[in-house]
């Protein structure tokens, strides 16, 4: 069954004004999310994952220091062209977002009940009483015990895991069609992480909600995502179905990321592979391929000209931004044969 | 809550003792003798010595202190050398106009400053923002006596809308009371307003960078309630601190404005007492103002708890 496309981002650019001029944090990103699909967005810190997510909801202040370019089509409507008041109706209602750090994402001076019902009252024509009852239901849904009592508590009276559940409850309050989760489990310990992922996965199936899951944890991606986009320095460098990406990474950066995961059955005496160097800063973006300075395969072409994100012919739906993807893949296959 | 207040009051006692010693020493070290001031320039050394003895000024300084502080603990601040009346009575008489003036000045300051601060923060970086902040800087820089004189010149003399000076107690009616107070209150509150406006602006701007503002925006909260509901209450704590700290300076700052407008408040009492070297009154007033400061701080701390649940004192 072919699912409908929910969100289609094309050539999105987000520029921030700074003292030294504009920096482009997100540089020409295109991707799409289908109904009921979970799209993973991975990459190192500082490569523009969060900015991309926040740009979809236009959370950066355009009047102040931000400029968006390109198109973000949600159910056929370009969000970047909408007046702010319309945008406010979409936020939290059609598209909602869960943030990285639950401890600081809830307003400390209002009860969690107040913060959940606020989302309901903003977007739905219901009474305060109804909103209150619904908030209790939502807390139950995300697995908070004795919600009637919890609803009157303040964020600081809850643990981190509970706070993130409250954030999810707020995010789901109006049954959005698209949920953007920006590293929702990074600040939580592993058991809580599993529970939160479980809740999100369940709701994704039950409500047919599209999810953009931003993370730097490839393990989580393998577990829950249908497709993955790998970001590097404000660009997507590879996009593929999760299974393909893990079996056959096309971009040297992706293979670098995969190799840097410690393995249970790995050789302990061998050093863990890491991607050498660090992400260059946004105001000193290299000409040519942005990954070239850290890439073991880089040649003159890579240093001079930036490759486009192009479909990879052997793999349906896969896209890669690399001049030498085929060559690298062949070499690796040969290597495998010779070692086997 | 009650036990917290009791604790705070008890912990204020050492502070008051230290203040009392310091003020007592400073006054007795400064040159000038109340007896010679009272008796005038013609007085003979014998007359002065006689008066000193009757006032207890010839005793060693620690004895003087102990007899004074013993009285203070019983609520007796001593007797004015000059007016021959209990110090508590003169303070009680002069404090009413000063408190009235300070509260009115504070209200005016808040009414002007908070909206300006909020607006400036909302329009940060714009022309409106910078002009409001320049205005605030001006308000902070202008001395209150100068502003007082300019206001009198414009509204009192030129336009004739408001009385030039004087004071009418509240018992004569609220309207007439305020009519006499409005110019002094504006001149006294201007610095205050400027300070609070700047604090409000920076405090709100700081809060606007917080994650919970971003998540509220992602929820679909409109800009208006984002600032008034989500940001303002969080921004209130530093604003409240400024208000609390400076309300005390309003009372002390009233000295100048009271002189300009000829208001019989605590300021005039202090100035007159210093001229007369009326030690008992000076000590009494300073001690009284210290108590007022401590009391204000306590109120501010209680307000903190009402605004921010994290500092609430009596939850479980």
C-alpha cells in the first residue's frame, strides 16, 4: 500500500544572522516523510539536525535574525509562506515537537496539568473541565502512574523520565499527524529510554502518525526507523532505508559512523574506528565536498567541487552525496572477498 | 511558613545588633557636641558640662551604648535631646508621609517600567526598543532634585495644574493627598522606573532564550501569551529583587525630594537631627530603617515562593 506523503521539504536553507554576517546552518536540504513512517535523522553534534527540525515549525525568530529559503510542504501547503497566525495553528496541533532536554523544556512555574491543558485549549474547542480530563487520559497513555495526583505537580517534582513523558503527552495532546522528536531520549538513562521509545513506536502504529526522529544514536535508529537521512554540516549526505543503510553504507561518513559503534563480539585489542577530525565550523565551510577534509578517499575532485545528492543506481530509494560512492563500494566488496 | 518567618525574624536580631553598634560608634566619633549645639555659641564650658551630664553624654561610650540598647529592646528608642519627646513618637509622626511617598513612587515606577520593559523586550533590536532604553538611561542619569525642580516649574508654575510643594495627610481625602504627592513621587520614582524597565527587558530577553519558551512556541502558544504568561512570570524574580532592594533606597532617597517639596517626612527629620547633633533621633531612625529593610526582604522572599514553586517553603 502506498502511503501519502505528509511532509515534503525541498532545498530548505536556514540562515542565521550573526555579528560576522549570515551563517547557513541548514544548506539545501530535501527529504520527505510519509504517513505512519518513522524517518531517522542522524549526524554528529552541530551538523544541523535540530535546526532542520525547528525550521519545519519555523521556531526561529524570522523578525529577528533568521531567514528561511526553499519549501516545506505539509499536506501540500508551503509552511514557509504561511502567515504566522496560521503557523501557530499548525504548531502543536498538526505538527508537534519533543525536545532534547525535558528538564528545561517544561515551564518551571506552571503545573504539568496547566501545560498539557494549554495545548488542548489552544487548538480544540473544549471546556477547561474537558481539557483537564483529557490531560489525565494523556498522562495515563504515556504511562504516568496516578495521573490525577501528578497533574497538580510542578515539573521539578518529577523525574527526568516522567518529565519527558509529560512532554510527549503535550506533543500528542491534539493527535498530530507529524511528530518531530529531537533526541528525545538523549538525556535519559537506558531503561527509561527503552520505555519512551516503546510509547512512541506504539503511538506511531496506533495513530498512523509520521515521525521525524533525530538522534545521534545509531542503535536507536536501527531499532525504530523505516528510513534514515544522514546529515553532515548542514547537508544530507546519504538517505536510505534503514536496512540498506546498515548493510551497505554508501557515504564514507556513514560507514565511519557505523564503524565507530562498539560491537559486543568485536576484538577488544583492536582500537575502535572513529571518524577523524571534527565538524568544521559553519563560517569556514570548505569549498568542494564538505566531508573531504576528514575522508580517507578524498581526491582533487572532492576538494574542488561539491557533489550533489544523487540517487544511487543499485539501491532503490537510496541517495548519496559522494563522487566516488560506487568505487568505494566496489573496493570494499573486493576487500571482503580477499579477507574471507 | 510561620516557622520560617519566625526563623527569619530571629536571625535578624544579630544583624540589628551589629547595625546598632556601627551607627552608635559613627555618630559618637563624628565631631560636634549636642550639648553645645543646644545651648548655642554663647554657652560656657560649665553649662555644657552640666547639660552633658544630664543627657548622660559624659559617661563612657560603652555604658551609653548599653543603656540605649537596653531601652531599644523594650521598644524605647530614647528621648530626643532637642525636642524632649520620645524618638519613637517623632519617627511615627514623620514616617507616614515618607511611606506614603515611597509607595506612591513605587507604584508609578512599576506602572511605567514594566510595560516599557516588556514592550522593549518584545521589539528587541528595533528603533522603539533603543529609544525606550535611551529614555530609561536618561531617567537613571537625571538627579531627582533636578527632575523635581523641572517638574515643579512645568506643572506647578507654568501650567498651574498641581501644587508646588507641601503635604496633605490621607485623612483630608485621597484625591487631595495624591495631588500633593504626584510630583514628588514622579521625581523620586524616575530612577526606580528606569532601573526596573532595564531589568524587565533584560530579564525577559534572558527567559525568552530558555528551552521551555521554545517548547511553548512549538505548542502553538501565541507571541502575546508567550511573553505575558510563559516569559513574564519567570522573569519576575530578578525584577522583584530589584524592586525589593530599591524600595529601601526610595525611603532613604526621599530625603532630597522631601526637602525640595517641603514634605515633613523622615528625610527632614534626619537632616534636622543631624544639624542639631540629636544622636538619639539619628540612631533611632537608622535602626528603624534597618528593620524596614529586613522586613522588606522577608516580604520579597515570601513573594518569591508565590511566583516560583521551586522556592516554595511549605510544600510537604
